[in-house]
């Protein structure tokens, strides 16, 4: 590193030399690995060539890989996590983390978000999750007046099955069967109403539960939250949060929604009798016994003791798509590797190691060297970040760039934009001044030509345009009232007919001038609308003129009347001739001059902004650095990058299978992407899937 800096000394500006020094400082804390050695070697070679941008890209790429790995392992070390049941699944919770354990009677409906209370691996190496009851509404939500919580879908789901009585605004006489009688909520509606079935009856009634009216109150004990264990199959649940988050706002960088197409779909011709497969919905191992007409006959390996297939009938028929191969059911959104014969995620490897993250990382690195995959790293390279690898959302990056700030991560002061610094002359004022590598700026190019043209126009603005035709010439020639285009000042324009500019616009010119009495068509003279002419002009290329694109009369083969400017294409049809501006012979030259001045001002502002950014960068680089000719001491240690802020509270969206609302005004279906009118009730087109909408 010192040799590279010593060779670079004097070849570039002092600000760029300090930048190269800072880049090498960032690489000092790298681990001793092949990837780090390769990245450092590339950075050193590009720094020696003076290509600091390539060196910065190499260092940023490796820092992104290090940051991605750090965040993923930090997420895997968490003892609990946030999960969501897939839209196509319904989970029955079990009493123990075992497939043979009894059911607790609690069910997680589709799209249910929950937190895990405990996560363990069973004897087969499968991950089990214990549902945390605190993920669901507490007892305080079910006291007093009944109020629907459509803004909180979890609360609305919990109302189903709750016992109620008549409330303070009750005015339905004895529709409930009498005072004190109880009923059960069987439906929740968008209009702040609930459907109740009263004890002793079969009829359902709707009652108000919000918007200032409360017909019902809660009765009896509050419903208990779901309790039990479930197998963490990617065909049933997926993680609701992502480890890769923005260091500015804390939101996830990768969408956590599940994609069903990520699963390996089996086909009938790919199945064989005697093959061991897994049921996609439960991951129970089954054995293929027969294949017939698109159906697969399977038997479970763990049969009840003392029974055989002929006695108990344990053969189950499935479709090929209902089955998956072992080790192929992992969610592609979370990286997995083959460890101990099974595809395992980082979280599972940590649990296998007894919570020892270092041991888990060693096992992961060993498996990764054998498989040579880098999926997470390739995916993380698509996100914006500073050179230290702090991920930033596109919207957060845009805001930071516009504000001129540095990386928004806490404790990071890396610039998000580093302008190139060019030495215009060797003034010998800095210790790095020499004649090597000096870049001279010439005055050739489009910008310099434009500036020179603008200057010439400014100097000759008093005479340009007046030599063509003066006001005295017009008076001497006794010309009528002349006009000019209000947009480009082209002229002079002369009109010897009426001042109505709209009547004959778009009409056959021979018919308009009455040069031919024969009609163009059976219905009269040929005529096109002003919008058609405007569309033709809009599509005009740079090598065409207005007259080239004007429509032509099919009978007389002449262009239609065009009441507009033949130079710029501006149409006068909506303007009376008397309202058009009088022709000024100097207006055209003044307009061109104004345009040149605007361009010159824009170029000047661009140059000022570039100079300001360069000076600001040099000022930041020179802070705390002594201007001396000797080499500076060893670079200071760079603190490890901070962790991202906590993720925001996840949002609950979409209706569940118990919903009976009309979603005609709720947008497209979250499952198939079609509108409510394309569905049969809640069923998606084609059948087989139930749609879901965000309740507005």
C-alpha cells in the first residue's frame, strides 16, 4: 500500500492522492481470504495506474459482499423471527415439535403474520416454529363495545367466533332472543357491520359496530390466541422481514412476498414407482406406489403399528404438482446449501451448531467452497450503496444526492459522489505538484463554440436582423398589415382574405381558393381535422418540413390549407388574424440571441456547479491532513460499519378466505392480478385459486 501511494505521489492532484490513501485504509480491516486478496490486488493495480474510480468499484464490491454476509448472519443469529402464512395455505398447530404430536385445535389462516417464540430442529433436522401468542390481539381488544378493526386485519379475523350481547344502541326489540341472550359473530363487513347468529336460532342478522353506533358488546371470555408449533416449510410459511435493509430508512430492500413458481414442479413423465417424494403442503415423506392417468398413488412411510395397507387403506392419490423432491422445496428467496445431506439455511445451520455463530460460519464456508455459489452477493450488488457497503434505497439515495449530503448511515461520512479533479496548470503551490500526468483543458468542443457564438451575438445584437427588411422598406412598399409567428417570430406573414383562421384550416387548398368547382368527394370538399394535422406535425422528423407532412387531397393531389407557421409548425387555427403579433424585423434575431444567452447561462451554471463540487471535495479531503512533502504516517483504523436501524412494523394486507365483501373498488387481485369483474365471487379465473384484495 505504501509503495502504491509513493508511486502515485505527484502523478495526480493532492485531493485524489488523499482519496487513494482513504481507499487503501478501507481495505486494511479485511479478512484474510482469497476474495479479499483478489479485491485488494485489483485495487492496488488500478491505483498504480491512476484509475481511482476502478479501484473504488473493486473495494465497494468486496465491502458489499462483507456487509451482505454480516447482515445475513446477524439475522440468522436471532432466536426469533417474523413469519407469514402463504395465501394458499392453512396451518393446524401441533402441541409438540413432532409430526406425530396431537393438534392443539388452533389454525393459522392464510396471510396470517406472527412472531416465533422458539425455533428448534427436530431429530430429522427440520425447523419447527412455536407461535408467539403476543403476535395476536390481546384480551383488551375484546372488552366493552364491539368495534370492527378493518384497518387491522388481524383484529377483524379475531372477531370471528366471539360471543356478544345487545349493546347501548340496541333498538331491534327481541331480535336477539331477549335481553341477556348471547350470540356469535360469524362475519365482519367493510361497512362497520358484523353478522351475528344468536343462540337458539339459525337466522343471521347484521348490526352496526362502529361509526358512532354500537349495537353490541362483548360477552364472556376473550378468544385465546393461536398456540402451538408448526413445521417451517417454504410451502406453508415464509419470512416476513428481510435481512438486507436500507441504512437510511430501515425498510427491506427485497420484497418478502412468496412466489409459487419458485418451487420445482413435478411432471408425470418424471416420476418413477418406488421413488421417495415429499408432500408439498406438509413435507411428509411418501413413497410412489403407482402412476395412472395424471394421478400418483403414494403411501406414507410411517404407518400405524400393527396395520398394513389392506387393513387401513393408507394409499393416497395426489397430482404430480402436489409433490416435491427432497431438498428441492427450499424458498429461493433465502439462500441454502447442502450440509449433512440436506439443503439448509443459515438459521438452520446456527441451530445445528447450538447457537455458535462462528462454528456455523465455518460449516457454511466449507459447504460454499464445495458448491461455489454466490447468489446473495450477486443480488446485493444490484442495490445502491456507499463505498463501505451501506445499502441505500433508490429514493433515499436520490434525496441524499439532491441535498448534497454524505452516506445517510449513522457514523458514516463517505461521499456519495466524488468528482474527478483535473489540474489545469502546474502552479507549484501544492506538495504534489509536478509535470507528470497533468491534464490540459482545451477550448475545442461544442460548449466552447456555443459560448463563443453567444458572445458574438451579444456584441452584435444592435445590428443583427435589421438588414433584411426595415420598417421604412415596409412603408415605402405600401405593404398591408403584416404579422409574425407568436412562437418562432418567423415572418412576415400576409393575409389578403378574411381574418377567420379556422374555417378553411385542413380543407383542400383548390376547393378553399375556389380554383376548381368540382367536389373532392361525394360529400363535398376534402377536409381533415386540426388534430390530424397536429399529429402529423408532431411525428415530423428533423429532415422533413411542414409542407412534407401535410395531408394531401386524394382527388386534386394538393396539400390542404394550413393556417400556421411553415417554419415551426405552430397552428393559428384558434387565433384570430387581428390578434396575432405584428411583424418585427428584429424579433427573430432577438429570439435567437435570447436562446443563445439561455444556453450560455446554463453552461455557466453547469461549470459553476462542477467547480463547487470539486472545491468541496478537496476541502473535505484536506481537513485534518497536513500539507507536507514527506509521506504521511500509516493510515488510521477505520471503524466497522454500523448496523441498519430496526425494521419498521410490517403491514397486514389482503382479505382471508372468510371474507364475503365486494371488492369492485379495491383494485386488482393480489393472487392473479385481475380485477373483481373477472372473478367468480372470490375465485380467480380458471378455478383452483381464491383471490385476495387489500380492503380499502
